[in-house]
C-alpha cells in the first residue's frame, strides 16, 4: 500500500511539473510574441514633445496695466493654443490632507523643453515652471467622472485673458425689461441646482448661429450704458456695453437670470467667491490662472480642478527689449528679473556658464526674496504676488507645490481648492 501511494505521488508530481513547464513555455512564447510585436515601437524614437507657447508680450485684459477692451482694437478670432498630451512617469500617490506647502521634490535635472526653437529675432523665450506636480492620471480621471468630454485649447495670447478687478467685473442690473416690464427674480450662476439651467443656456448660445448673431449685436448696439433688449423662444435677453468696452449679455427666464461677458469670441463668467474670470467651453467653465499662465482648471460647483499633468511643457515669449529689474541672490548664483508693466518674474542662472535657460516663474509679482545660504542650507526664492498669495521655489526654479489648501479626492490623490 505504501509503495502504491509513493508511486502515485511521484506520478502527480511529474504531471504537475510537465504542466508547469508547459505553462512556462506558453508564457515564454507569449512574451516572445509580445516582445516581437513591441519591437518596432521600441525601435522607433518617440516624436518630440510639443510645448505650449504663450505670448506674454501684452498684459491680460484689464490686468494690472489696465488695458481694457476699449483701449485696443478688437480681434475677430481668438488665437487657440494646443498642447500635446504625454504620459507622465509612474509615481507613488501622495496621501493625506496638507494645508501647507508640499515638501520640495528631490533635486534632479529638470526635464524642460528646448526654448531656443521658440525664440527668434527680438523675441525672448523661457520655460514655464510647473506649479502643480499632481499624481499621474488623477486629473483626467476626475474630469471624466464629471462628464468632461474635451479640454479647451489654452489661451496663447495673454491679451485675450480677462483679468479685471472686482470694480470692473460687474454692471448695474436693469430694473425694467421688454415693454418696460419690471424685473425681479434671482441672479444665478453655474452652481448647485442652477448649474443645469445655466449649462443648458450656455450650450444653446454657443452655437455658430448664436455666435454670428451676437457679433452683429456687438457691432450695431454700440452705445455704452444702454440696455438693448431682445426676445427669443422662452426667454428674453439683454445686451449691455460697459464703459470699459466689454459686452455683457443677460438671460432672463422666469424668476431666474444670469449674465455673462462676451470677449474675443468667448463667453466669460465671473466667480465672485474666488474673484476669477472663467471662460465657457463644451459644457464647463474653465479658469486659466493669470498669475501662472500655463495652468488650467475646470470649475465644478465652487471648486477648481487642475487639468495639468506634471510633464506638460509650457514656453512663454516676450520682446527681448522689454525693460527688466534684477534682484540678485546673496550668494550671487541666481537672479530674478521682473518685466516692467506686468511684473513677470524670470529666474536666471547668474554663473559664467549657466546650467539652465531662463525660467518663467509667475506674473503680477510684488516682491522677490532670497533665503540665506550662509548656514549651509540650499537657496530658496519667495515671490509675493498681487493677489495676496506667494510662491516658493528652489534654486533651480522648481516649485515647492500648491501654496494653499488641498482637497483629497476619493482615490487618495490631492487637488487644490483654489490657487
């Protein structure tokens, strides 16, 4: 009996080993087939990454230099930008809630776009720093859950960005409408229960037919301070030209109404809570940060979700002859130069043989400060901005991360509540 049991065990072991060998052989064949299929892809070099290029030659509309719409010629078609999306490297997700700045990333060579290709005679080009190095895949997953089908093209000419202060971001509401009917109701925006109403109307007025009609009104109804009323199926709407040259449109439906600004072929909505102008695109409102022009956010019921990937490349350009004011670090290794007018900050390696090209850090900079390196600690750079926030960088121009509260998502990643 014992002998039969031992023989049976040996037979089972032999069968198992043969099965394992067959499985290993199958896996090997599969791997070989997979490798053969992937060989051409590995052999061909990936296409060069295309950077987003933003023209910084002019300030944002209504920004610190007060260049309102009435002070410059109109533009029939906006300049739409494009960024080639790339797959960022695998990175362990951050965990937990951090209300303070994120710790700096380990020092390493920065993967920056070659800026020489974007310069030219009389034109200066610089790489823009990425302020929000978010976890791989997080942003697009969340946007997909919200129903975002497409991301808008970036605004590549800063003059097309609306950045007026509060006093220039509202108009007096009319008290009477068509046939002198008295108006009432509540002003709504794309928040809460009203978001669906606003979204449906924005989708309607974004059609090519409406765009042509509005452009006609903008040309013919050109007396500032006057309310021009119109009627359509199911609602009345009003056109108003303010003293700064901006065209406003108000949409009145029952006891609800909302207003948007029409500027450079885009519809804009002012978020009074965050003091931000957002533009409409394909069902959502989007905010391009005027202080960090290469960063885009999707508005969702009071929060702003960052669209950028950590590997997105942004290049900014401005005239070479723009006047600059230099701030030098105590150790003489770095210089931050501010461009007059818009207070754009650029970081330079001040050594005889610079290790990197100039880096665009931020706009609207009030002051520049450097940390002391006498105690052996690395150099740090602090920029104080016009909106009351500040940015912190290391000596290579790497951002220390979001400067305000972060909101953890349900997948453990983080996104900022606001910049």
